[in-house]
C-alpha cells in the first residue's frame, strides 16, 4: 500500500498568487499534494480538516478568523513582508516577497515550530543498514542507510565527505543519492531538506 501524501490548502482570492505559491511548494515538497481555493466557501465544500497546513491570505483570515483560530498551529498567513494585519500577528506568517531559498528556510522554521511530524531517529540508528527481512520505516520506503545519507546531504556534505563519514565508496554514495531522489521524486537539495525536517530526521537549526 502506497503511503498517503500530506495535503496542503492554499486559499487566496488572487488566482495568480495561488498558482504561484502552489508551484513553489510543489517544487520544494513534491511529496505533498497542494490544492488551491479562490474562496473560503469553495474550501469548506471540500474536507477542510484533512489538510496538514493552510496557507491563507490576510483577507481570508480577517473574514473567517473563527475557523482558523481553532486551527492556528497549522495555519500560515501569507504576507508581503510588512507583517500583514494585526490579526496575523497571532499566527505563523510567510513572506511571499522573498527568494525561493529564503522561503524554503522560512517553511522549515514554521514546520519546526508548529508540529514536526514523524520520528526523531538517533544518528547511530540511521547510519546502519536495514537488517535482512526488516521493512523500511520511512513513509516512502527509505532504508536506514539511505536516511543516514539523506541527513548528511542536507547538512551540506559532498559525496566524498559522505563516503568517508560512512566508510563506503563514493560510487555507493552516488547510488544511494540516486535511489533517495527516485523514491521521493525530489530532485533538489531544498526538497530533500524539507523532507528530512518534516519527517524528524534532522532539526532545522542543524542545517
């Protein structure tokens, strides 16, 4: 059975803003499903509480604050760098007027402070090979060895440094790296970084 992908809702009356943010999130988190809604009413006709995060405009928050106050931990208010409305000060915010790299770091900090999912695995455990016959515990089937390689990749180590750290060949590291990207369908370090933080493999402040 395939693992269920987390779903994220983007709610903004500005269609172009919705599409732009969805594309950014999908590039950084291709393992998530991003759905866009141009109105709160359209959103509530869906299944609102199935989403792990809501990205909403300040206007949506202003008009429907009661709904989002009850779900504050997973609500992220989109701002243009000015801080948004006074109501937004009680919520996590994301400045959409910044580079994709900066947005990646912002999303990581939000994930860390809101509710990191998954397991916080000790490094000595993830550095070992999966015992024969044991199923992978990662939701996308990464083995403990692949998780160990993933952690070192997002920490910025080169293939040679990873090979030296794990006492394996560079060729093996490259093979693990290829397998990780294929299993996650992620082809950027930003995407791998967010996956590692969201699944509790590394703390955002260690990147």
